[in-house]
């Protein structure tokens, strides 16, 4: 190889910028042609190209609108301090009266469900009813079934929600209506509605925690926002505090597959203790069981539109939250945070409303 | 029919005799058995007895070290029973401690599968609950959780490990009880790839430390010049070396065979190889034939069968090709046939070198020098059943390296082993793994320094300023949007990845340099032995679209290059010549490509691709004025001489330093830089450098003298592929002047004349910025 000409050529010398470039190219969703839901393949998360373009334009708008503003100026909240450090806490409230739960009907449904007893299938149940056994207490008379029947009743009377959910879930399906019904064994104040926003699908920080609780006829949405990644530990700590009420019951949308394992993983990352196991109601599972034949999409956004009639303005697809937050990190402009916070807040609200809708449908007092 | 009969044939037959350059025989060696420091358990003893195994000295040595808690590296030959040397300590540990776990890392699926069978059989016989399982990219999701929980020996590969580490919380029971890490074929982890793996291993050890485990290593490699150094670079730990092979072998004959004994040949390498194979098979010798490519393997097999058919159909059927792409059942069938004696001749690519259990055979034919002594010995090591006489033949190609050996047999047989290089200081590699490590557990600047070296603090700050890390009270936390383990590719230094697609199906991925070089628009690409033509290269989406083709021509890119010296790190004077090592900036641009059929150029096409710029390490030398005058004074072409020297040096570099021909590049100029001095540069073809030029700089005297000998002794008139022609020259091997090259190399490799014109010998570190 002969050298033709000599010239000093600059070469990239900073490793950081090289990695940043690579990160820009990484996307955990595919942008597909509008209406082409199958374009991305079944296992891939996708965003319609019109939504994508609109969100990108919106990002530019936000950046100019909020240039120079601080978090304190835009968001109504305050800094909180705990063992994990500091983070930013926002709060909003709205009226919400949970439907009254018909506890008697629920209890009756359970004790009349003979198939809860180990060894009793649908055929056996028919025979037993024909022979006059109508409820599980009746089975205490039955020589062979006395013992397993006793186990079921003991479980029900002890009142440990998680144990009851497991028992029912093992005999039927984990998304069975009765499993949902066990939520009625709790007071509305016990429910902790959780939805998180993250920087990716896993092994990256959680940037926003959304918690919903019922307080005096209102739904209070508390959000813990990371103004900087160093605040993640504090936000985790603040979130965990909500798990340690008297009889907490966790309610999420797809939390069994995503939110809870994610939180557990981030706790392990920082060497913090795992949350104690508490009863967990995943509204996605119950929704799917209830509505899968009616609606093509089980996404929260779709269900809230169809069931709750909620219409969001200026919203962004959840998959684009990471790039919005990353823009905030890079530029310091708080504009991208606005839709993230609002998106998360609405997610928590819709989660709660959907949960109560399902509960009310089946076990609401007439 | 015996090996000795074939050897007699080689010496007597007029055709063979001219080509037989040299033969060396090693005397048979009886087995040397060893003693274990402490006895094995009853079940393991029974296992050995049942299989009629008595442990050799090296196996005992390795087992003793391992059980004493040391790290061991085993470099004995292929068929020396290395697998048992690591399975015994592992099983011993698993039997004695109910929680212990072991991790086995293999470079290929085939090896993983083979080892799984062996482990399962051992577990069944001994009753030790090892529960071995493979955990890799093909393991179904549904099985993964159970394997993590229950398998006590997990077989995997470094790529999977790289991904899995970010899930370490799920792996806690395994990592916290990890006692042994077994790495087989470890010499594969060298160069750029090896440097990446070295950090994957460091990340693994870091996570083990977090869970309170400190596993020991058992490494198995081919023979290296620097085994302990290599092991230390790969893992960061100190090792005991076991290299004295106690296994027995019969008389081994090694033949150097040169079809190009008179410089040029009428027949191709394929045909010459085929002839040898057929002769071996006719003599009823079970023969393994290694070739450089799948296509060649298939050709040789087909032609051999055709020849054999003239004798009998049965003989023809006893010859087969063996492809890495075969299904496991097909491979098993061939292996069984080999063991049963039904299959006499198997032709393969170097894939078979990878220890698949075909046992040992009577003869091995190596068609074309495989690139390293390590590979040569591994392949040749397949010849020799216990106690029997065996034969290995190296058939030379028409290229400088092969021909050099043919003309200097002593250089071949006395060849010291190559160095395996791993660079743990390349910032591009370290930084990527630092990001991965931070995503796994917060990085602690003090306690993690042992894994990342002195550059840790500097890299942390730099990565922070690019918003990829943040310092928190727990340590440095990963804050990137992309997944770190996805952004860090193990196959190369960061650059964008291009995807090669055929009808929507992903064939392979290339980095930008490879893509420009091998997959530009119009290029003919080989993939797993099949031929494709590149229809389109989309620079925006990094996609290359190819379709299958069946043409008889191939393409070769033309490259223009620029180079500038950024800083000199070291200088030395070798035989009166000023040599230096340092940082350079290289710009390469592919301007067009040649279309060739055989050796004939049938076309030339232009390309419009952007230039590639990278900073790397290089060594270079400036020709002394006296030499320059000698060259020009005798009417020889200075540029041609330098160019030829550059080619020859690059061709012979793999002799001294383990690298692939694509790992290095070169430039020469009769008038370089401001001073217009005649210079030759050799650089690492990777951003940041990978230690090759550095190593070569340390052994320049040897490199120069072997290169000189090559050119001096080549019988050609004015240059040929055997000496100064380079198959990858972007300038079309122009200009080249063999006489000038010979003169230059002669001056480089001998003591300077004492006439006052030599400069004092200097060797030291100096930083000059030009």
C-alpha cells in the first residue's frame, strides 16, 4: 500500500461519545406503518409511525416551551428526604368512591363453590349437589371429604388474602373472578396502586414511581420523580414505605410480569431488601379474562378508552418515555418530563378505576 | 497396509518424491502415569476402573493443583485426556459439597453437546448428582428457571454469559456457590475477541465476589509460548502450568510437502491434496484431511471419491466430507463410522480441529498452513492411535508463509509456539465492559480497580460526562437509555454493525470496516461455503442485501490509505535502522474493486464509500540513508522495494505473533512526512490497537531476519505469491521490486558496517508529538 497524500486526519478519541452514538441507535420498540399491528412480530413492542412522528414533534415543542424553566416552577411538589437520599415528590387528588363490596355475597359464593375442595371436580360436584351437599360446611358431614373441606374453611376463616388467593388460584385460574373478589376482604385504604416508568425494558433505572391510595373518598396519586439518577434509591425507599401498611394489597397493570420484578431487581442492584410478599392483584390478568373476546387490545390505553371512556390529550406512547427522559438528562430542559409525569399519573388513575369497575361489576352491592 | 508403506510410497513414487521436502520422525513414547496427592472417592475410582483408565502424569498434576485450590492451565495435546483432568476435580467437589456448582465455557455448540453427554454419563455411573445442563441462546425460556435453580454443572459460552450477567439476581444460588470455572479451548479467546472475553470473565468474578464466592479456574488450551501470561490476562489470576504430556504415542512422522517446489505448479492445491488422500485411503489408512474452506473440503472430497470409484464403489463411499453445519445426528453417524472403520477418509474444514470425539486416526493431511503452529499441531495431533505409527502431512500453498516453511524446514520444526495476545488496556474495550458492569452492580472505584485497571478513574469521569454513568452513594450507577450488554458487541471493537440479509433472513453481522471491505455493492461474499453477491449496501440503515449466486469469479477491493503519526511511544535501533512504536491515525478508503477469475483480472469497478478513520498503534522503520543510496544507486525501485518489504513483513508476522491477516495493515512510502524519508508502517487494524504491532516491535530482529530469508530463498525471478505478492494488496501489487526488497531486508537483518555511519543503539521511551 503506497501512501498517496499526507494529511492530518482527526479520529474519534473519546470513548464516551462513541457509546452515546451507539445508544442512540438502540430502540426497544419498532415503528410500524399505521394499522400494521403485526409488522413488528408478536414479541416486539411497536409504535405506529404517526404516533411516533407526533411524539417527536411534541418533544421539540416541549423543549422550546419549557426552555429555562425549573422543576419547581412547573411541577407542584416538593423535595423529600429519606434513608436513600432525596427525590422529588408530586401529589394530586380526585374524588373517587369505591363501589360498596358485597362481602356476604362473596363469602356465600366461596362456600358454595364445592370445587374449591381438593378432589372435587365438576362431575363430582353435580353428584354431591344431587345428594344434598350444597356448601362446603355441608361436606364436613362427608366421611371422605371432611378433611379437605376443613382445610378450605380454615384457610377462608384465617383471612390471609395471599393464602386465599393461592388456594382459589390453584383450584381455578389465577385470573378467576373469585381471586379478584378476595380484594374485597380489604378496606379501600389498604390498596396500593402502582405503576412505574423506566429507562428501558430491564437493567436500567426506574425514573418515576406512581403510587395511588384511597384516602377519605379520594384517590391520592403520589409520584416520586428522579430529577437525577442519583435519586433512584430515595424514590425506591419512598415507594416501599407504602408497602408497609397494616394489610397492604398491591394492585397493578401487568405488574406481575413487569413492575414488581423490576422494582425487586433495582432493590437488589442497590443492595436494599426485597419487599415483603404482599397480595398482588394484576388487573391485566382479570381484564384479559373478562374482555379478551370483546376487544383486540388489552393495553391499558385501549381499555381505558373502551371501558372508562377516558381520552388523553398530549400523551406519548409509554415506549417513548426512555428517550424523553434521556433528552431531559442530556439537555436539562424539563419539557420532556411533563408528559412523562402526566402519562404516569393517568396510568395510575385508570388502573384504579378499572380495578373498581371489575370489582363492582361482580361484587358490587346491588 | 501400514503407515510405513505409505511413507515408502512417498519416497519412491517419482511424483511424490519431488514434492516431499522434508520428513521428521519422533520416537514413540510410552505412557507416564502419575500419583494423586489424595485418593479419589470410591465412586470416582470405580468409574476409572470401569473404563480401564489409569491416570497419566499430567492428569494427576492438574487434578492435584485443582484440588489444592490453585488455578490450573493445561496445555497438553488434543488426545491427552484433558477432559478427565477437569471433570474429576469438579465431580470430586460436587460429591463432597452438596451446594457446590461449576461453570463450563465452550466456544461452540458442538463441543457443548459433546461435553454434556460425557458429564451425564459420568453422573449416571458415579451417582453424583451433577445434573449437568446446557444454558445458551437455544435454551427454551421455559427451562431456564429450572436450570438456574437445580443444575450443578452449567455448560455455556461467553456470549451467553455476557447477556446473563445483568440477570445475576436470578442466578444467585448458582453464583454464590460457584467453585470451578472450566474453560476449554481457551486459546480461542485471544486478540480482540479474547480481550472482550477477558472482561466478561472479570465481570463474572466481580459478581461472584458480591455473592461471596471465589471460584477457581481450570483452563485447557493448545500449546502457547506464554501460557501463564495469557491465563493471567484472560482471568486476572495466577496459574499453575501443566504442560508435560504423559500420554503415550507411537512413532509420529511429519512430512512437509510442496507442490510448488519449482515455484509454479500446473496443478492446484486441491488436486495435490486429493491425490495424497486417495493414496492414504488406498493403503487402508484412516485419514483426516483439513482444508481452509468448506468449498475446498467439498471439492477435495468429490474428486477423491471420483478417483476412488475407479478402484471400487466401496472405496469411494468410504470417503466423506464433514461440515460444521451438519446436524448432530449426521455428525454422530460419521463419527461412528470412523470409529467402526467403515469410513476411511474424512475431509473437513478446520472446524474438526475443535476436539470433537472422532478419536485418533492413522494419517492427517493439512492442506495449506492453517495460520498458526497451534492449529497445525492440534490438527496433526489427531494422527496416532495408541501406540501405532502415524503420519501427518502439511501440503503447502503458494503463499509466502507456506513457502517459507518449505524452504526452511528447521524453522518449522523448531518453531516456538506463538504468543496469545490479550489487551486489557484498550479503552474502547474496557469502557464498554465498564458500562455493563455498572448496569450489573454499582461500580466502586476502589474495590473494582482490580478488575478494570488503572484507567478506571479516568474512564468513569469520561463516561459520566456523556451521561452514561452517575456517581451515587452506592457507587457509579449506569444511566444509559440503551441496554449495556446489547450495545457492547463481543465481536470487535465498537463501530456500527451492518446486517447482511438474504431474502429477509439475517446471515451474519459485520462491523463497518469488514462491511466496506467484503460486502460493498457488487462484492462476492462467501458465507458458510456458499456464494452470495451484494446487491445493495444501505449506509443509513446499516443493511446489506445479498442474493445467492453461482459465479466463478470473486472480487477484491482497492484501497487507498493515509497515515499520520500522532505520538511516538518507544524507539529502538535494530541493526542500525531507526524503528519506532506509537500512535497513528489511519484513513482508509475503498475506491473500487477488482473482479477476478483465478488469478486473472476480468474487470474493475468504482466504489463510492466514505473514508474510514481510526486511531491505532503501529510500528515503523525509516530506511537509513546508506541503504537508500544502495537501492537507488543500483537502479532499483525504492518504492517497489519498500512495498515488497511491507508485504513480506506482514506475511510473516503471524509466524511470531498470533493474528489473523485481517488484523493488521501496512503502508509504505519512499518519501514520508515532512522529511520525506523512506518508511514502512505496520499497524493494528482496530481502533485503539490490540497489541499486535506492539508485540512485533519487541521481536523486530527475528521478524526482519526471517523475512529476509524468505525473499532471499524464493526461487522466483521477480516476485511471486510465495514471497512478496500480497493477496490483499489494495494497490494491485504495484509497484514491487524483488531485488530492491531483498536488498532492503538484507540491510535490516544484519549488523551495520563499522564505517562510522551507524547511530548509537538506543532503546527507550519517548513521547514526541508531531
